[in-house]
C-alpha cells in the first residue's frame, strides 16, 4: 500500500480488513510501497517517512500481526529495485502502455508530469514486488487483476528466456545422462576426446531434445505464475456519494475522532428524492445505506431500509445509526493505535524484523534469477 498518510475507511474495508483475515490461512508479505509513491510524488517526497509511519500504525492497530506476517518498507529491501531493473531489460514497452491504469492515472493526475520512466514502469516494479516472494496467490480487488496478469506474463517470458535447472526423470535409465552429455559436447564443438560435463541448462535441454529415444526431461521454472485471489471489496462511498478518496476530500479516517466522524456523516448526501422529512426514500440508491450494508447489523439495516421507504425516520436518524455501527467497529482499532503511538520503538522493531525476513527471502529469488541470467 502506498504511504499517503493515515488510512481512511475505504482503505480499511477495501484491503486492510481482508489482509487481517488472510494472514490466518496464508504466509503473507505486506509492505509500505514508498518506491511506488515516488512514481507520482517524486517532486514532493518530504512527507514520505511520516506517512509511512502513519500507515504502519494503521496496519498494526487494525490487526496485521508481525508474528504471522512479514511487514516491511519496500525501499528497505534493495532486491525490489534490483529485480525491477533486470525485468526492465526484456519487458516490451507495449505491455506497460496497455495497462489500463496507466492512461487513467495520467488523466486523473493531469497537474503532475507523469511522462517518466518510473511512472510507465510502475506495473513492472509491482511484478518484481510480487515475484520476489514466489507467491501462489496475490490478493487483489477486481480493478487490480490486469496488474497480476502482467506479472504472470513477465514470469512466463523470464522462464522462456532463462530456463532453470535441467531436470531428468528419476526413472531415467543409466545410459541417458552420458548420452545427453555426449550430444552436448558435440553441439558445443568439443574435440572427440573431451570429457567436459559442465553445461548450461539450455545446452543440456537442447542436447536431450536431439538425443534419440530419450523422454522424461525438462527444465525447472524459476519464477511462478501466481494466481489472482479476489478479495471482497465492498462499495464504500464517500461523503459526496463518490468512491471514498482523499483526492476527493470525501473521506472518513480510520483514526477519525468520534465527534468529527459524527459531524462529517451529518453532511453526507442521501437519496435526492428525500427533500422533506416526510418524503419517502429509496435506500437502494442512498450512499448512507451503502455504509449500513458494510458496517451495520442485519437488524439495523432492515430497520433503516423500512424507515427510509416509509418516511418513518429522517436522514439524520439514519446517519446516527450508521455512525454508531462505524464507531463500534473502529473503536478497538483506535485504542490500539493510541497505545502504539505511545511506544514508537515498536514500529522500529517491526520494520527492522520485517526488513531482515523479507531480505532473506528476496535474496534467494534474486540469486536464482541472477544465476539463470549469468550475472551471479
């Protein structure tokens, strides 16, 4: 997640809440994407560190557990940038230019100069972020599926260009490997009396392919093609009815004080048909009811929907009910955040531990990649 400061309710319900549940069943890596932040905010990085700390507070207070997951800052693990550089050597420009969010963000952020290599290449950096840890799954919402597909294409192209170790079936007969080596020596132009046995995986594969009556061989793939793990992403409108976003200034922070939260919700747009208190409304088109569907109990949802349709309740009362539900949901999170704010060394220790664990795993993959390319 990019370090844009404290998280809002849309960030929490759209991603963070899902991650908290996923870590119960999977070995997870979560990081603060500060290098990604530079792709759009390279001219104003002054708040980067403070924003990263704010996100870490939200990560931990929401329930990400450093005992179950690896939590770190992207720039602390140098292998992310190194693998990104290697990937950039063979990734076609067209792959990056067709990523849907490339042109979309250029339109949304017209005030910024995004005609940069970093911005064009950010999906490739994302591919490096993912493939360093060789995951089986990548948890994303539907709008991020294209990024995972690009990651799969990058892995596929790498494996085609740089095959892993040559593999011969465990059931291979004793004559097979000597025959492969003999063929490899001939293909390499070795003299008839050569006893050379060291060949690349590619050379051995080619030799095996040209050895008669030989089957049961192949090449291991260094990088996996991770699958998409679609996570629930409930519709969470902002105060003006649009998607909740800091750029729209329509958000409610996860750490919002209760009084401010209730005051903000009182200003939230509702069904435009409800002009007067006794006008019936339609909860299906009301942004406030969308919040009810995410935070309120079924009983409260039924009561709010019925009251809206019959004009039995006013919008202010309906908003107060959803405020109650949100406060109940985030109060424990805010309490844990206040505790963590009083112990800043905890953040430092979690990030240091995450950096070390992520670096160890990332270096294993980077070493394999470098060896396959021939630069180790």
